[in-house]
C-alpha cells in the first residue's frame, strides 16, 4: 500500500474531484491506477512528492489496459484477443481523459 505525502494527497483529491477513481488493473496491482469512464492510467510516486504517468492513458478492455493498433484500414484498441474499434467517441473520451489528467498533474508540479 502506498504512503502518500500531503502534496500527493492534494493531487489525488483534485483527481477524484475531476471524476478519476482508483482501480486495480492486473498486472499493475502495486501501482496507482486511476479510471474514468472507459479509460485508465498508471501513476507512480515521484521522489519530489508529486505523481507522474508511467505510460500514456489507455482505453480499458475487459478491465485491462489496451494498446492502439492499425488493423487493415481501421484503428483498434486491443487486449489479448479482444479488440474494439477506435471510434470518434472513444478517441474523444481518451483525448479528454489524457488532457484532464495531464493538466492536473502539471498544475500540481508547478505549485
């Protein structure tokens, strides 16, 4: 379990206020994963007392992080043998998720 600094707790409060919720995502059980809608991100603690993204936000498939691939003429999010098409709605949801979490983390590091 994480022990958060007061600064990290403040960042987490801002993230929760923005609709992000902690979630367990295998194999990242020892990391801090946050989800909103069908998107998630894995965060880690910084030595300076902040939080940072370990990897870009991703679309969730069957409770797991997916990767975006090009299959033939279309883009898809894939996890193992499951895939969903990258629609304009899903792209917008992922972009908004990424923008919101990036803004909150950047604002926190500027303070």
